[in-house]
C-alpha cells in the first residue's frame, strides 16, 4: 500500500494552524475521523502512515477551511519548504532540476512512487511519469493536492505561471503535463 511520511501530515497540520488559528484548526478536526485524529494532531515525522489516512486528512482540511485540494497543496508546499529548506536548496536550483529530480524530492514525503521527468519543449512543456508497485488511482485527494504542490515548487524556483494537469491516472501509474508560461 502507498504510504506517506509523517512530515507530510505535520506540514498539513501546521499549515492549518498557522493559516486559520485555533478556531480553524478545531473546525478541521471536526471533519477528521475520530479514530485518526491523534495521528493528524501529533504525527511522528519519520514514521510511515497509510495514504488512506492522509486522504481523510485532506478531505477534513478541505471541508474545514473551504480550500480546494489544489490550494491545500500549494499552501502545504510553503510550510514544507520552510521545514526542509536545506533539502530543497541542495537538490533544486531551477524548476528543471525539480522536474528531473522529482523522485528524489518525493522520497522525502511518500514511499512507493517513482517519478520520471521528461522535457517535451525546453522551458515550456514537460511530462512527469509516476509508477508504483501499489494501486494509486484511489487516492484522488492526494493527486489533486499534488497538482498544487508541484505548482508551488515550480513557482518557488522561478517558473512563470506554471500549470500542472493530471493527464491520466491508472491503476499504478499517472502522467502529468507541466506547462510554463502562457
């Protein structure tokens, strides 16, 4: 099964608290299953958690804040960037680095995904291919928030108006298209 690292849950938790304060945080908690609230509130950042839990957390955050999943991904990236700045600065110097090193970046957050970046038209169009030994097409919230997360990375690295589209989501593979500029 696909698993996410606690750092991803911690970033989501922190994003909610920092953006919406105590009141907003408690609104979100009300939208998370009671059986998994403890994980959301105090994740161990190095531990692996089932992606199913994370799906529920994303849904709870969306319902509690009114944010789209894509916007959650963007905001979550800002928090993760601050948490892991040395990691990002070491492996990413341009948005092309981020696309080419997507597997390395993803390994800090998710276990069971292998990413491969491909340049279609330099500085304009790229493809990201994702493969997994696990079923990944059931994690709709995860993938929708990933769109915003990728756009957040690309913007941080100077890409102008990045647009990320999930072209296909199969049983154990996904394809994204990234367009830079208009």
